[in-house]
C-alpha cells in the first residue's frame, strides 16, 4: 500500500487530536465563537490550531492564583504576628497546590515549606 502525503496528514491530525483531547482541550470549528464568559471565572488557558487548519482546540479553566506569602495587615493573625517579629522566614499564607496535608494556611508539610 502506497502512503500518500494526504494520508500522512490525516494520520498526523488524528494523533494530534487524540493527544489534545486527552490533555483536556475541546475542539471547535474555526468560524465558531469559541468562548465567552464562562462560569466561575473560567478563561481560555491555551489554544492550538489543528495541523489541517480546520479546527481550533481550546483548554478552558480557571487560571491559577499566585501563592501569597503574607496577607495584608489585619487579615491574618499569624501573618500579623510574624510581621511584628520582623520575621521574613515563615510558612506562606497559602498552601502549595501540591500540599499533601489538607492545604491549610501556613502549612508546614514538605511540599508547602
């Protein structure tokens, strides 16, 4: 069986589509309105155009929030106490996204500290 360029393109497209769908992307035709608004502050995190140019794949989700080391004055008693001691070396206010012990404020597990 002779493999043509068109067959190679189709196979590449199928591999690409399978990979993108497995990673949480959704397929849209290029002339569609892709995403407007969304619930819970969702946004387009990433977009890719298919190798044949007919589809757009979008990954929609909530952008990650940066970890806060210290809260503004008056919002957290622990942060205020560390500020009063002039101590910069203390657990961050927000737990790490990889926290293994409940994602508590000022967590001291190996992932957060």
